[in-house]
């Protein structure tokens, strides 16, 4: 269970939160029918590309995953820079034109592993009706739900903040995601020998790959800051025109508080998964030292209660 919970959150955690900030930015500028149609088509195209990759990888040897990732990471980095500069320039309406290619490359890059994991649940099992299989399904499903709820919470909370604050959090999340992708690109280029292995480049790359959770912690800290800002932002006192409007305002505040609590639970759960959960999953089994034993009449006997 823990293995697939870690795998799903590792794969979707960063893109889901960045997509949550992006969705909040898009909500401030409602798109035209043409823009939303192209966005939906791009999402379906990205999912289709991911499915095609999974089919080819499972049934043929045609696909080299590093080159596939390389072909997607370069446009993802370029789009990240474009979105960042659009935010700096305050041209929020242009985000819709970058959203369609962004969601295409995002889905094509991150979803293949999500589609591959369920295919490995039953490996080495005679039947799926057992505790191990159900544990894998539970870990996989819990990871998807946790990431989805946290990303949705980020979207709904960011929408309630002033424009300058929401742009700050979105830009900061983009920076974290950009450098995480840049690390992945550098890893492929060095691993495949496409760039010269200079010590000045290899050493920091190895260090960051050994501490890749730093990017997750940075984004978790950013979401924690988002929740703190929401709690500290003063709410203007408004006098409702009639009792019905007052009830609607109070219901909206209660709804926002519920999503703040949900997002906080998600942040704490993700932090626990990537610290305590990872340490538990990667713990090593201590091997006892060898013990000298003497054979009696050519036979070595072991006491059964001393065998682990």
C-alpha cells in the first residue's frame, strides 16, 4: 500500500498543485468558447499520448522513456518561462492561449506512470482476491484522492485572494516546478551522454537527485503560506441588502473554511508520506553477523525459535 501511495504522490504532487494555481488564475479571466474547446481537446490529446506510450512500452521495445521525457521536458520548460513572464507583465488573459499546450504536455509527461501502476498490481499473484492486491489498490486510490483534493483546495483558496497575492503564489510554484523539471532534463542529458560530464554540473545534479524531496517540501511550504495568508487576510464587514444575501455570504465563508481545513489535512498527510512514510518504506533490514557452527556426525542442527 505504502509503495503505491508514495509512487502516486511522487508522480502527481508537483503538477497537481501547479495546475491548481493555474486553474485559479484562469478562473479570474473566463475563457471564450473557442479557448475552452481547445483546452479540452489538448487535455484529451495529452491523455491519449500517455495511453499510447503505455501500450507501446508494455508490448514493444520501441519506446525509450528517457528520450520521450526529453522531448516533453524542453517544451514544458519553455511554457513555464512563458507563463512566468506573462504573470510578471500582468497579461492574465494570455494565460488561456498557453493553457492548451501546457495541459497537453503536462498530461503526456506525468500520466504514463499513473496508467502503468495498475497493470503491475497482480504480478506474481494467482488471484486478485487477497490482502496484498487490495492494499496496492487502496494505496493507489488514496494517493489519487489526496492529490486531487489538495490541488482543488489550492484552486478554490487562491481564487479568494487579491490578484497580486495569487500571482505571487502562482509564480513561486512555477519556479519550484521549473527547477524540478530542469533537474530532470539535466539528469537525462548527463545520463545519456548528450552533454559533457563536467564535475561542476555533475556534483550538484547528484546532490539534488539524492534530495529531490526538497522540491516537494518547498511547494508544501508555499501551500502552507497560502493557508496562513487566507487566515490572516481581513474580511471587510458588509451589510447585506436582505437576509437571503447574508445567508449566502455566511455559507460561502463556511465553504471556504472547509476547503482550508481539507487542504491543510492534505498538506500534513503529504508531508507525513514524504518523511515518515518514505523512511519506513526505504528502511533496511539488518542482517545478523555470521555465527560459527560445528557439525555433529555430519549434521548441523538449528533451533527453530532462533530462526527469523
